[in-house]
C-alpha cells in the first residue's frame, strides 16, 4: 500500500496522548474549537476518527457551539455498509472547517430514500446527498460482449443514478455528490478487456465518461472514486474478503482517505478551497542555500536527479498558477540575493513575474505570511505554506493555525506529489475567470503598493482610472456567477446558494432583476467582482435576494456604484422601494452594517439576528470615482 495515501502523510502525526486530549475536550467546561481543529488536522486512523467524532457529537448533544465551523448536513445512501463512514466523515469535516451532520439511509435503501418525501434524508433537507454507490450497486454485469447491449447496460445504470439525483433534488432540494466507479482489477479477457464491449472495464470507462458529462451545468458534483482507486492501486482499493464478510466497498485502511476526499468536496462547495501557495526558497524551490552556495552552487535543473526534483516543484507551482492559484514567496534571505536566482539562473522555471508578493527578509515566516495575506486581500484560511524545514512548519502551524502547512518527506522528488495529494486546491468547477485569478490578485498587490505611495484616498482612487461594467446575467457569465454565489462567504449579505440551473432560471424570470459587475483599472481587469439578484415582492418593491462582492475591491466605492445601478433600473421599472436583508453567519460579520452605511433604514430584526432594511429609490447615492459601462443592458431599460 502507498504510505503517502494510506497514512495521509501530508498531515502531521497524531499526538501520543490523542486519547487523553479527546477526553479533556469532552470534559472541558468551555471546550476549544481551535483545539478540536488541531486534533482533526492530524493524520488519524479509523479508530481515532471515531473517537474524535464522539467528542463532536457529545458537544453537539450538550448544545455547545461549534462556531466558527460551517454547518453542513449530508445525506448518505449506498449499496454497502455505511455505518463506519459516518464518524470518519464527521471527524474529518472538522479538519476542513465544517461542522458536519450526517443522515444515513438503511443498507441498500437508495431508491426508497430518494423517492419518498417522508424518508429520513428528504425530511432532513440536507445540503447535499452522497451517492456512495459502486459498480456492484448498479445494473452492470459482465457480458454479453456486444456493443449495443453494453451501451444499453451503461444507459440503465446512468438512469438509475438519475432517478436518485432527481428524487433528492425534488423532495429535499439537495444537490448530489455522485461517485465515478472504480473498476475491479480482475480482467476476464486480460489486456483485451478495455477494448471489448461488455467487459466491466470498458463499461465502467464509458459510464464514468458519460456521468461526468451529464453533471455539467447542473447543481450536482463529482467525487472521482475511480481516480482514487487507480491512485492507490485497484488491487489494494478492493478487498474481496472485507466485501464478503462486512460489505465494505473498499479496503478499510483507506477509509480516512475516502473521508478526506468527500470532505474536500464539501469544503469546496462552501468556498473553503485554498487560493494562494506561499513558497519557501532554499531547499524547497532549489537545493542548497543561495546565500552560502551562490548562484553556481545551488542544485536545480536537468541532468541531476535532485535538481530535477526541484524543477518538478516549480513546474507544479506554475501549473497551479495557470489554474488560478496565486503564488507568493516567504524566505529568510537577503532580498537582492533571492531575486537574483529568479532573474539569472538559466534553469529557473519560476520568474518574478509569476510571484504576486515576494517577501525575502529576516522576519519570521508567520509575520511574512500575514503580510502576504494582507497585501493580496486574502484570509489566512486561503493560504498554503510549502517549506522543507520542520521548524518553520511548526512555527507557522502554531502561530497561524488557519494556514495549511503540508508535511514534506526527506526526498524532494516527493514534494510535488505530496502537495497535490493533500488536495488543498480542490475544485468543483472551472471557468475562464478562474484561470485569470492569479493575475487578478497579482494586480491587486500592485494596487496596494500604489496606495502606500499616494498621499490621500481620493488621489489614489483617481489614479486607478476605474471603470465598472454592468451586465444582466447571461449564458457567458453563468458559470462564474454560480461559482461566486456558492463560494463567497465574507461580503455576502444572505449567503443563499444557487446552481448554474438556478442562475439560468433567474435570467428567464421576468419578476427578477439580475446584475453582474466587472471592474477594470489602470492595472488591468479585476474580473467579476459583484453579483446581485432582486426579486419583485409587489408592484412597487424589489427585495434584494442576493448581494455579494469580492473582498479584493473593498474601499474603492464599488458598493455605492452597485447601489446606484440597482436604483437606476428600479426607477425604470416603476419600483419605489428596496428591501434588503442581512442573514448573519460566522464569516459575514464584515457586512453587518452594510445597509446602514448605504442609507437604508432598519425596519425589523429577528431573534436569529437577521435584520431587514428599506430604502426609497428616490434616494440619491453619491457616485464614486469611476466611469460606468452598462452597454450590455437593453437601452430602453437603461
């Protein structure tokens, strides 16, 4: 078995007194969620996961708050024994910042749970349902070895899953997390198995391809169990004895890995995937110490096994940047000496233009990472720190527990594999704008640098030459709009979540007003930075259902310009009043006074803390220092 995956070796080891720490947490008058997360952030086996889950359930049963963990309810159905999965998921979810509640179906009661409105899962109204079904739970069998029959069997298996997805969406309003199917290692035709219709290997390959395509544009997301099985080895993933005795769908040793992958998807659904990779330099991006060894003495590049290992780390960092992960440097070095490697070493793949923030100094790494986060306008929970030095890793974990810090092996050839195996940058969608995100944050760092050089705010904003571009929702922006709605947690007044299908429904609804906003300035395109949905409550009133913004444009007057645009269109539609609501969560406290600051009057407050606000569309809002482009709207309305 691969120790990296079986033992989750990117995580620090569980403490020797793990059991005692669990007891202390359970008995503490005021248990620390931070301490709970610290334990969950270790590499835990099945027994330890169960013990930690018991602590979570005990605290929950006592009515203790698990804030700032994000609540999430997950339904689970499958064709195998699900009981061991629940505690593993509950404990693992804490590692990912989620307070998970699981509602489990009885063994093999999948269709009944999906189609009955009164079933336990549908009655619980979960946020998502995990369809934990492998090939043995679908109408897929070996043979006959004929193309039409094989395709018919694949279609029937897909139809079965579609029934479940539709049932949970209809009766519970829940999205489905749908597994691809790992293929058993046994091959009836040997090497010809993949080429012949009707074999399990060829049928499952077709099934997985069709399944992934069918999820595009829907609310549902994929859990790629087929890739997981291939990664650890199919002969290790499947355990025939454990299936026969206990109906375990995969080897019990991989339960922590499976639970981690499920929780990565759940965390991504709540916008908790990491966005920034902070890189150490010496013995992380190259071998040796540049200050001691000089440019000619560091180890990097082709023709040397160790040098090629460090090149692979750089190549991986560049690939992550191409998919939108912003790169930064935190190194104990003289700035000039460190930068010289990027500009002068012929084997360097990374160059200074790829680095958004470059911190080479003699400060401690935690201080540098805090500075990087501030400069990029990112939270510490968006950061991953890659460093070969265990002392530096331990320091950052202790001082900045929100930052993800993978353990690294002694062999640099495994650095890149370990970083990617940890799954910090989990994605459930990918848009053109995602690919540009690194550039957006890099430009933002330059804006922050400019702000420190300008005497006053007005001069700074004027120097940016900003233009805000307003459009209604459209098919081009639909994927990005849905992604922002589902990932934005801080500047989000209601945190309602909508799929691409839901966004399309808003586009087609004559009683809904939609707005997407982009911002350009002297440094480039900031991308889509705000989304608004208004719904017509009555003949004269719009209710602001959704209003969210990117935190990277705060302090630039965008809020006022968005409100001016809402009022502009409301007046044109004969609307005289706007109603806004603020629904508090553990992460959106920054917008508690959003409506008050914009001139809305509070009209009511619920016991939950939800507040309601009203504004007349006769109100004049002072414009900010930016031009407006609304050419995407129908001119008769605009």
